[in-house]
């Protein structure tokens, strides 16, 4: 098993930055907040530094766990890496989070925003880890 730990770290940083963009007013913040039945004023200032560290660790763990799986595959390249990331999301994160969202009675659009972030994160991580071995 040959893991490129620098690629894992870079992948985690990219996922973290994507989250900042994904949940910003540029993309989905307003809709995401509204779907939770809150206002932007209620949500502003609620995050603390420890939350950002924990979110970074989550992205790092996703990349770290994906890396040995990809290392056992033949060189698959960018497009196949992204497809692999999408398949992993579909079978694990997408399916399980959708079931949870159904029984939590959360709006499907809220699930789509949150799970869409995970989908794109998995695809990016898999692409980075596939290409940068």
C-alpha cells in the first residue's frame, strides 16, 4: 500500500476550501439557512474555531480512508477517479444520508445541498488521489 500523504493533505485542504465556498452566500448559504427554518442573522457568528478544525479533520479522514483503496487500483486517471468518488458517495454517503433525511423529515432540498457537497468532495478527493500517486 503506497499512500501519498501529501496528496491526502492537499485533498483535505481542497475539501475544506470547497466547504467554505459551498456554504457561502456565493453558492448555497441563503437557501441552506432558509431550509433549516432560520435566518442568516440567527446563523451568523455561531461557528467557533473548533468547529472548523473538526470539519477539516472530517475531510482529512475521508481522504485518508479513500487513499489506500485507490492505491490498490490500477492507475485510473482523473475521469475514472472522479467516477470512483461518485460511486463511493452513491453507495455510502448518498444512500445512507438520504435514508436519514427521510426519517428526520428534513426537506429534500436540504439533503441535496449537504449531500451535493459530499458528492463533489468525494469526486475531488478521488481525482487528486488517483492522479497524484
